[in-house]
C-alpha cells in the first residue's frame, strides 16, 4: 500500500510541471498499481482481475485518446463504487 501511496504522491508532484494530458495517465497507472496490490494480496475476485487485465491492455493507448481514457476511468469508477456501496450501507 505504501508503494501505491508513494506513487500517487510523486505523480501529483510531477503533474504540476507536466504537459496537459498526463494527469489522467498517472491516475490510471495508480489504479493499475492498486489492482496489482489487490491481486497480490488475494483480494481480487474474477471481475476485478478482469478489470485489471483490461486496464493493462488499454493504458498505453490512452495518452492521445481522451475519450477512451474518460470511458475507461468512468467504467472503473462505476465498478469500484458498486463494490463500496454494500460496505457503506451494511443493512
């Protein structure tokens, strides 16, 4: 977890001076690292593992594809938020 946190902190710092368009790539790479950590810890089910593999396959093509980056981020956000809802309301 510290590796992911360190990555996000350094990415935030780098993003200040980078050209526009790199911020979303840094955040998607942070997601990649988070997925890898879940997998390494045995906490990812098949759906999360598939989402991780899909992100790995797409991320390098998303630098110049802002619409694709947005669609990828939105799809992953929906998946992850759906996982959080039961945790937030344990009724």
